[in-house]
C-alpha cells in the first residue's frame, strides 16, 4: 500500500512540473512573469499561468493574441482568461 501511495504522489508531482509543450524565448518569459507579478500575481500563479499558455499556444500565437488583447479584443481577452483561471490564488 505504501508503494502505491508513493508512486501516486511521485506521479502527481512530476505531472505538475512537466516541460511545457511550447518553449518561449527567455525575453518573452521574463516579460510575461514581470508583468504578471507587477499586476499582483504570486510567483506560483504567474508560472502556472505561463505554463498553461505555453501548453496551448506557440510563442507566435501568444504574441498575436497579446497584441489583440492590447487592442481591446474581447474574444482574445476571454481566451487568455480561460487559460489562466485555474492558476489564480
């Protein structure tokens, strides 16, 4: 029983720290995390949000989406909000 519990805990831990599907350039990552933190996000919530975005969008797709958000595109804003909702504190 202990082995099964240990195996499940290990699997859960590894699942939370998987490499994102899409790698982003360091400057994009740094800018995202800095903006997230300056808007009141905790380090954990900001990293979780970034991982969620990286798992769903390529860097090019994210840049295009961010541009649409800056242009007040409500659909783009809703889409990004959906991706990061699970990461809120």
